[in-house]
């Protein structure tokens, strides 16, 4: 155990020097060098920032899709000459009453792989819709709903689309290095470093931003119109349900100041199709009012004074420049396919982050010094070896964290400090064992050799158990706790390396020089 | 040397007394947990946590409480936290539909106190997420206990595995009991602490077990009870030194690491002390109660020879 081949020594010190480079690269700004530009990232709890977890509420979208299904179903049933008595939507179920004689016909169409209404997913081996039949006297009642995989497929599409829109909105706000990730089937995780007030982002993400242009209707017509209230007041007006143009047709939107009133407005541009529709509607409705509706709230309802043919327009409302900017941003980035709910939010201000870094650094330094002094007091010369090993251990730990570009969190710093406390354990086990062996063995070399050998299994078992804890914590922990698991886990590996290679080599050098002398351990 | 370690302590003489003590502590912990429950943080209960700092030193805790009372937010607790004008506020009410919830609280509070209020940290956890975090936390602790059990069973014999796991459960229950007794908050970092305690306590136990196994192979005539005494004594100075260095590091976090790490380091300190104690007085006696002898170990060797 005391002999090291040249190749082994070279490898050991090469690893140490290699990792130290990465470790010290954190101290200097070296963004040009692609290898040494790696850095340990600071977690949100240390640099300040916001963490948001959003859940997509896909129910409204599912309901809307079912409504569209009914429309196409009605058409198909007519085309196929299948007679049905009633067709309605209730609790996300489509109910159809069909004559008994037509049921088979319906069934055949519904399960034809080429049918237009119920697509077949080859990858799942399932249709989009499921149905059940309850028999009556003369007709059958058929209940149709989305199958398990149909729902999964819808949620997947909604989540992907939402992710894209969220990304656009967050990017437009211009925070530095945002992280936007999907989580599971219906969640989006957003990390916004450096942002101490997430209110604006929350407001932007809280709107689906479905914009439509509709005519204000004079007569109250239960089927063709609905009563909507204003965004900024309790006033209500009657608006036609027919959509003239929607936000999908927008290609640009910008905040501006109105030259005459000096009020903030949003100017927009339609694409060609949108411009055409808009021109037609405004031409034939001069003198009527046009309602601009966002998420079922009226922003404004100006009178159409003249036909708008060029596809450009502007929205005036009760805007401040900020709210005009936000509305323009929402219109540019497009509508969310489903509303998003914030189900978890964690925000740390930058000054608290700074305080935490300071506190973490001070406690690390003090803990480190205390352990170093105690080890020297306990083992004198060998204490110094253990202390050197501890210092190298820390440098290696930081080096590996740098290569992994790991995120350092406050619990992560606690993990490093804890590693400092526990890292000496391997050397303690070895030294204590050598002490015992020295009572039996006469030769120093034999005593040290068997000390190392016999301590091995205890050290391995003891560290593997802690490693198991760290791994489990890594997979099941979230956020800052994950950071703790990473430092603890990596710390164990560097600890074993330092005790078994670095400290052992230093010990070996000393013992070889003092083969015959009395060694005081 | 400040204290000289007598290398021939008859630990086995104290097994019964300490086992009874541990049993009382466990029952007491369960009793407290049952009647007093745990002070669950927003991570596990849902709700809103705000760490705030008032710019002026003027407002006192009663004024802050008053202000929150006027906002009609249901159960609100206000506590001092760290520095003089830092407070931690916990609101049980969960409001997901109002994106301006936090901002409106800040406006009202600044207005009432006549001071700029700086929200240094805001945590808002919905009921669905808090339930999931709770489930994940319990799952993590259970899995790690099971993984330890399995590892020791592979490396040693089932009796060792049993001893280790009883010691671990003992540590976890008493640590959680202390948290319940002192009404300290349980949050995500406490779960991390408990898991680390599990790892540490295991670490300690394994070192003693390793020596017991070695001595059982070495001394074929000595009764197990003496072997366990011998093994504990042989590893005692290591046990103490490692506990001391770990505690030095932990006390450093506890005293200088800031208010956020207080609960975490406190749990760890308790855990290390209890874990060290349980390795000696719980895990090792179980080996004796389970009738571990030289035969238990040699059976293992026989199997290898047979194959």
C-alpha cells in the first residue's frame, strides 16, 4: 500500500493539477478560453431571482375542441345519411341519439382508420376518441369522449405550444439567461435569475391574450351576441359573437404615442388575409362600433369612421405606456392555447442572495479552520497530511463542480462544509488503524501497510452509504436541495480519492524516509 | 489530551439502561408527534412565506401583525428572523388566481407602516405542489432507508441489517420528535438534513459493524458480547474524532451560516449526536439480541467454499 509506480503517481498528480485549473478558473474572468470559461453557476437563492412553476389548464381547450368536433360530426353524419335525434355536449361528453338501424353504420365509420373525425394513433395503438352505447327502445344513446391517449396527445400539443409562447413572452421582456423547461405532462418551469420582482412576468403569463375584433350589436340576440364587460370598468356592452379578425392574423404590434391626444396606444399590422377581412368588415359597417376584445374583456369599442383598407390600425384604451408596451408584447407573441396557473413561486431578492453568499463563505472558512486546527492538534505531523489532503479535496470538489457546471445553492455550500467535517473521517479511520497496528507490528512499513489495508472495507462501506443518500436526494429533491445532493455526492468521491491516493502518497514518502526511526502518530 | 479515553469501557453493561432510555424517547417523540404535530412550512402545507425587511427601524412586530390583520388574509404568523428589522411572515391563504397578490400586500404594508418594505424572499406554494413535495420527501426518506437496509444485507448478514435499520429509524423518529417539541419548522432542507443524518448514522454504524465482523473471524472463543465491547472500544476514538470534526463544521454553519440554514444545521447537529449514540447503544446491542456469533459469520464463508 505504500508503493506507487511512476505511472500511478503521474496520473494522481495530473488529475489534481487538471482539476485545480478548473477550480481556480472560477476566480478569474476568462470567457474567451473555451475550456476554462466554465464556471460554477450560482443558484437562484444565491444570486437572487425568481422561480415559477406553471400548470397548463387544458380543460377549456378540450371543451373547445369538443365543440369543434360536434360541428364536424354534424356535417359528417349528414353526408353519410346517418339520422340522429339529438347531438349535444355535456361535461366533456358528446351525446348522440341514433336510430338502432344506423348504429352499425356509425360504428363502421368511427372505426375506419381513414375516418376524418376520429384519428388513429399508431404509436399508441388507440383512437383519439372512445365511445359507449346504451340501448334504448327505438334508438341508441352514444356517449363519445376523448380516449386516454387522445387527452395525452391534446395535452402534449397544448404544452408544446404554450412553451413556445411563454418563451417568446419571457424573451421579449429581456431578462438575462432565463431557463424555461417543460415538467411532466402539463407544467412549465421558469427560472429568471436576477429578477427580484416577477410581477410583470406573472401578469404577462397570466393572460392567454386571445384578441378578437367583433362588431358591437344593437339588438340583443341571444344566439348571435353576448354581453361583455370592459377591462378597466364595470360598463358592459352587447357584442356580436361573430369574429371579424383575430389576433392570429397580426404580424406586428408596437406601443406608440398618439400625436394628437398624447395618449399611449398600440399600433398593429395585419397579415394579408387579416387585412382583407378587416377591410371588408370596416367598409360595410361604417358608423358602427367595433369592439376590440382581449380574453373576453373589451379593451375599447371605437366607432368605424371610414373603411380601413391598408391592414394597419391602432388600439386606444386607458393605457399607460407600460401597459401599452405589455399589450403589444402579448399580441406579438401570440395567444396561449390554454390558461396558465402559477402553482409555485419562489423569489429571492439580490441583497438576500449576497448576504447568503457572505454567510456561506464565512461559515465555510470558520468550519474549515476549526477542523484543520483540530486535526493538527490530534495527529501533529499526520494532522498536517490530513489537512493538506483536505485542502486538495476542496479544490478538487470545486474543480469537478466547475466541469459539471453545477449550480451552487445555499444548501450546496452547507454540503461543502459538511464534506469538510466528514472528509477527515477516511484519514482518521486509517490513522487510528495504523496506531493499532503499530502496537503489534515492529516494522513501520508493515504497520502502515496493514493499517491502510484493514481500514479499506470500513471506509468504503461508510462512504457508499452516504453516497446512497446523496443519490436518492439528487433524484427526489428539488431546486436548492438538489444542489446539496450534488456537492455531498461529489465530495464523497473526492474524499476517497484524496485519502487513498494523495494523503497515502504523502504518508508513504514520510514512512519510507523514516523506516527505522520511531514514528509518532 | 483533554480527556483520556479509557479503552476498556464495558459498553454492554449500559445496553439495557440506554435501550430503555431510547424506548422512552421514541415513545415520547411519537406521543408529541401525535398530539402536537409538526410545524410544517409552506413547502409542505402550501401558502405564502414572505421574508421582509423594513427600511426604518421604527415599526415593531405588533404593527406588522396589525397591518396583516387588516388585510383579512386568514391565519397569518409574523416572526422575527435573523437581523433586527427582518421578519418572516407566513400566510396560510393560497391565492393563485390573483397575480398581483404579493404586490398588493407590499403596497398595503408600506402604507400602514410608513416605511419602505423590502420583500427579500417570497415563496408561494400551491396545494397541489405542497402535496407532491410532501409525498416526494417521505418517498425519499423511505427509499433511502430501504436502500441502506439492502446494502448492509448484501455486505453483512441480515442481523446486521436489522440492527442498522432499527438504529436509523430510532434516529429519524427522535430528530423529528425534537422538531415537534420545539415547534421548529419542517421544510425541504430539513428533509435533506434527515437524509444526510441517515447517511451519517449509517456511516458510523458500518464502521463498528465492520470491526465486529473482523473480530468475530479473528477470535473464535470470545463471546459475542465481549466482541462487541472490544469492537466499540477499538473504533471509539475514530467515532469521537469524526463526530467532533463534523460537529465543528455544523456548528460553524449553525452560528455563521445565516438564518436560512439554522433549521438545517440544527437538525444535522441533533442527528450526528443521536446517530453516534445509536451506533453504539442501539445498532450493536441488536446484534447480541439477534444471537450473532462466530457461526453467523462462518456460515457466510461456508457458502463461498461450497460454491
